[in-house]
C-alpha cells in the first residue's frame, strides 16, 4: 500500500499540461504494482483468519468492503476534484472546462496527493496491525 501511495504521489507531483506520456505510464505502473502487491496478501490474510465453513461469507464481505471502498473513494475524489477546480476557477465548476484544461490538471494533481496521504495512513495502520498480530502469536 505504501508503494501504491508512492505512485499516486509521483503522479500528483509530476502531472502538468505538458507531461510526457512515458511519465504518466511510469506512475501508473508504480501504483498498479503497489496495488497488486498489497491486495493479494491482504485478501489471503483475511481468508486465512476465518474458518473454512465461513469462506463464502468472508469472501462476500471482502468484496462488499472492496466495492464500498471504491465507491467512497471515487465519490470523495470527485468532490475534491470539483471543489479544487471551482476554487481555481473562482466560480462553481460542474463540468470539464474545454477552454481551461489547466484547472482540471490542478485539481487532479491534488486528488492524487490526497490519495497518497490516505494510502500512507492505511499503510501505517496495516503495519501496526501486523506487528500486533505477530507479537500475539509469539
């Protein structure tokens, strides 16, 4: 999750109107790699902590939480994006401004930066839970 946060921060700091496609691709690769590295062990950890007769329920709850997180994340990201675009424009923005792509990039950069902070906070709590779990099993 920390790597995922690094990828989002990279994109938040490097996106501009003239950002090279290769730079965008590198950011996508970094945060996709971080997501992939985190999600599989996380799902395995959850499934290994429940009895085998509850796998169906645990898998369903895992999917529910994952999709709920995506929904909340998209909603929050969109709210932040349009709030920042409105701030930059000086009036309420309710759609993409064709004549001002710089305002969209401004908002998008800060959405990525906010996402990285959230991901790093989640990383901290995951590490803390991991350490607590390891010390409990000693």
